C-alpha cells in the first residue's frame, strides 16, 4: 500500500456524497511533513457533465473532513488490536465453519451505496458466485429499491432513461417527494438556472412539506402523505378525458394500457374525489393537469418521498404510466427520472448488489441468466434464487438463521427501521464483522471484528451517478497506515476460504475490466446495461477514464444520453408495460394514542449518520441541533413553544426521541418532520429510525420511512445547559445531550429530566470540575452561582487558555454561542475574560444562526443588511455579503428571510 505524501498536481475525482455525482478537482499541498498534516483545496471540476464546476456546501467542504481524527487505525477482535492476518483468518474461518454446519444461507453481507463499483463487484461475486447464497443486500435498499422494481415492471430492465440536461430542456419539471434544494443541491441549481433563463418553464413540487425546493415552484401541491399514486392515477384519467393521450405511441410501444387507464378512470376519474384523497383544492389539480396537457416536454423527478413507502413501486409505476401514455420518454426534455440518494447506488445496481439481482442487470427469475453468470465467473456454487432483503436479513439475524454477517461501509444500527431491534439482533449474532473508516459508530459498538477501511480521498475506483454516468473516484492521499481498501479485504477473505484463483486481483482496473466484460458477455443487445466498450482498457486508460454515460459498446462507443429513443424496450414483446395501479394508504393510521404522522428526511449540510460531515464545524453550523418541525396550531394545542424540548414515541417500543421544537407553518397540521442524521455519537436520544416500524413495500422490500405514527409530549427538565469543552465528555445520566463539533472544541446542549435523580446546582458545581478534568493542577476556575435565579456558570482555564465553560439554568440560555466558540482559538484577552461568564461580548453584534455555511454568514447579519441597505433579492444579499454566491444552497432561505422582513415592514407601515 502506497503511504507516500502525494504531489501537488491537480487530481480529478468525484464527490463522496449524493447521487448527483459531481466532479471535483483536488489540489494537494505537498509541503506537509506528515500525512496527517496534508491540506487540500477542493474545487468543482468544470469539465464534469454533472456539475460543470459547481459544488454544494458539502462537496466544497469535503477537504475539511480528511483528518484522521476518530479513524479506525487497526484491525480488532473482541476489543483488542490484532494483525491483519489474524483478523482475516478469523473472518474466513468463522464464515467457513458456519457454512459447513448450517449452509451458505446462514451467512450474509450488508453493503453500501457508498462502495465503489469495484468493491461492490467483488462482494457480490464472492457471496453469490462462491459462497453460494444471495444474502447480500445494501443500504441502497432503503433509498431506491422501489424505483428499481418500478422501472423493471415498466421497461423490463432497471434503466433510468433520462439525462440531467433533460431537466434543463423540459418545459415542465414535476418534482415529487424530493427536497432537491437540500438533497441534490446541484441539480436544483441547474433547474433554477434554467428557469431563470426561461421564465415560461413551469415547475411543480409535489410534497406534503413546503421545503426549500418550493422557492422556484410555480405550484406547490402539499399532498396528504402517501397519496402520490392517487394524484398520478387522477392525472392519467384526466389526460384521457381531455383527449391528451398519444394513441400512436400507446398502440405501437406499450401493452397493458387499457387496463391501467380503466383502473385509473374507475378509481380516480373524478377530480373532486382525487382532490379529497390528496388533501388538495380542486383548482390546484386543474392547474397541474392543464399544465401537463400543455407542455409536452415534461420530466418527472422523483426520489425518497415516492420510494420510501409501503407502496413505493406502485407510486413509481403511476408516474411512469403517465409518461408512457403521452409518449414522453426517450426524447429531449422528457422522461420519468428517479434520482438516487447515494454516490454509487447506481453502481451497486449494475453489479447486482441487491439480494434480488444478479450482476450486470441479470436476474434470478431467468435461469439462463444464472447459468450465464456462473459460466463467466467459473462459479461451481452459484446462488440459484433471491437472497434476503435488508429488513428480512436483520430479522434472520435476530432469529439466529443468519449466524455471521459482514457489514461494510454502512451504519444499519442508525439507518435501518426499528433501529433498536437491529442493534439487539446484532448483539445476539455469533459473529458480526464491520469494516469502516471510523472507530466509533453505533454499528461498530456491536461488532466482534473491526476492519479499518480506506475512505474518500484514499480509495480508487468508479461510481455511477443518477443519470448513468460512470466517473472515476481517484486517490489523492494515503490513509492511515493499517487501513485497507474494501475490495482487498474481500479478496483476502475469499482466498482464505479457498477461492484463490477467482479473487487474485492485482488492482481495481482489473476488477473493472471483468465487470465491463460481464456486461457484454452473451448480451447481443438483449440487456440494457452494457459497458463492454470499456472491457479492454489498459491500466493507464483506466486511470485516465473520463465521465461516460452507459451503454458504452460497439454501437455507442462514446456513451448514450437517453434510453428508449427508438420506442423499444427490454420486455419479451419489446413494448413497455403500463401497470394498473390501485393506490394503497400507508400501513399505520393516526389514533388517540399516536395522533401525529412522522416524516423523516435530510438536512441541507449533513450526510447520512454524520460520520464525515459531523467532523467539520462549517457543516454543523446550519442545523447544529436536531429539531422536530411542528405546525403552529398543533404546537398551540400541545402547549409547545419554539425551541422547547419534545419527546416522541411510536409503535416500535419504549424508545423515546428527544429534540427541539421548530414551530413552522411549512408543515401540514397533524404531521411532524425529523431529520435522519443524528445517532448515539451526536445525541443521547436522536435516532429517529428507532421510531420507524419495519413496514416494507411487498415488491421492493423498501421500508416506509416517510410515514410512521407517533405521540408528542413536552420534555420536563429540571435544568438545561450548554457546555463548551476541548475534551470529549461522557454525560452518563443526562437525559438529553446534543454534541456539535467546533474547530477547537465540542459544544454540548444538555438537559436533566425532572424526577430522574437530578443534581442540584450546588451538586453540579461540585461535579463539573471532575467532568472537565480537574486533575490538571494548573487549572484556574471561574464560577458564578445564583441560587435565587437558579443559574450556575463555570469556566476552566489553563495558562490563560479556555478549556471548558458551562452555563446551567432552569431554561435554555440566550448566549452568543459563536463568540463563545471563538474564545478557544487563542489565550483569552482581558475583555474576553471579563465577559466570559456573561456568555456574550458586551457591545458586540451577534451574527446569529448560520444561514450561508460557505461564508459563515449569520441570520442577524443578513437581516441588518436587508434593513440598512434596503436589499430586496437574494442576488443583492450576495453582492453585499457574498452569501449564496458559492454553492447557492442557501438561496431559498435568503429569499424567505427577505419575504419575512418585507412582511414585517408592511405590518409596521399599516399599523
């Protein structure tokens, strides 16, 4: 493994975050004397077709997440450091023993959409081809499995037909179940730029919540959760009623249309009925349906709001039906476009990383496909049928059917539904192997064997983005000395299990060539996924590979922008299938015990379980504490005020989530929204997926993360507080704590619950020095206790340098947290010391909560500029403060702030 500090040349790679797959140019500062000191400059790759040089704030800050802090630095077994040889032998021996005693279905792999394609390929080959089980599934099951099945039902294959440029060339873009502005910011910026250039372009957002994406919407359809299929069934019926169908396309290129249309006409043919089912006004539906009739160039962009449902496949097919019925597919500016959440969810689909797939878009339902893959791999022990999908897999772990599991590059104890059940299942499993780059995650806590993995910046391979573009992810620095690539670990275990010849790869280029060759093996145009044109790349050509959209073969040597332009599909008849859809309501209904619908999703600057984004203060600044969004009327009925701590409980058991209330009219009444990112590393009780029952779509196995039912109660605190500390704190016995990473410190928002043996302020005063590390003999202590006001404030200094400071009171403090955090950068000046326990710098202006993460611009600064300079647009704010001029992710919030200030001015004027 190369451990040399790299040169300062620019290296082109791809972003490690969402499925947009943005190109990144990395410039490495080679002046560092050791690897841990390497600094990099991250820029957008202007030549990459996904982003053309633009990056969101997560991508822009990727270089700030490269430190080795918190990294897993050595293989471990039962908590003790071991050699790589010992760890690999342990894994291979245990898997071999379990297979010999219980058969191949007693073992499993659970992998990740953040894998590189080459890692994915080797894992799939080992499990399905040589272990002989299909028990390999992926966290992509949680984000796009329903879209996969929807495409396969309609087209015969799992194929996204569109390109990103279709979103710019469409006259109507319908965004369904996606807060694109936060989840896929660069795609949002491309759509926003297209609309600015062509104001006649129409944008419709279909989402129960009013999200940042609605900033560019001409129409927001705040539908009732789960009613997407009703909406699109109604649209199909309306198109027929208004003679807006493409009869020629239907007759020549589809089958099943009559049944699908008849079904829609019977169930949702009455617009008044559809409006009631969807919780919309009839006039809103009329406008939407009219715009669809008037704009032939239409793209429907859909994501988790459609997929993460107990009827996600049907919702997907209801959307596709509309495109097939109007011939809006395979042409410029048209198509049903499922956008993925993870950087290589598509690559995982290509290699067969799902339990119900074979490699290269082949399928267990076709016996010849099984034999074909076995012949190509020379696999005598080829799996013959589907394996266990994610939820079923962990159920099998719980029952003991699966006795050994290897979890790679993912954190299922956080991300799976009914997450506490998954934790308990893994704790009972005979052998849990976890390969990860981080030492401490909720999942590594329950592992027997830990294997340190390389991560972004250190790994080499390919990824495929949501528009089928294959891009190179290139290493530009060495990782920790004992960390290894995932494909290498898999190959070494495979060799130790006796499969030496099949896994004797020397580099990732060799793996990629085999993957590409399999895609073209006995294909002859019968399968959509074909990159056989890349099967003969030399190692050097692989290193220089530029982004390319598949298929890439003899017929399309430079790649393919759109699929199905010729009206031919991969079904036995060659025609696309229209599917009759009967909309299904979500599994659970609200009742007196659980009166609220819970929806989950992403925050703008965070990624998954924050193992990477949680390391940088810039990305923690925008939303630094978990919040429960609740409608003002619901808050009033519950006696809840903004910023108050709330407790949520659901049908999954005793787990109680604690988070702060964010009162927002952007929520529908009776509905709550909670972000998905928090976990035991960042909060005491913040894992929202522990509240999500393991209800899945019967066809795709994808869980219903968008609709659980919960109750809400105020959290009754004995006292609340804020602690800033240079060292990590162990807060046992504190019911609520939330950790935020700063540059030189961590900040903890804390609360002690009433009736839970809460310490008094005098007891806290005695306890805090121990918590802070009072054993340091040079510590100087500043302390203030006001028994009447029930306030305690303490600070620890060493040689004039702030080590920790705490503010405790009956309720949360109004403090200048940004100023307090800045005091850790250097020894305290006399004035800073004077105002330290006041919690704010006298006379200084507070910047307020961060709005623009790229330039660190706070809310108060923006409001002051709007008022003093009479700013009236996001562009003017950008000119004055730079906010919104880099990645643009904060532009919707800037627009909202302006609107709020204008409303206040109008109210004052009218008064």
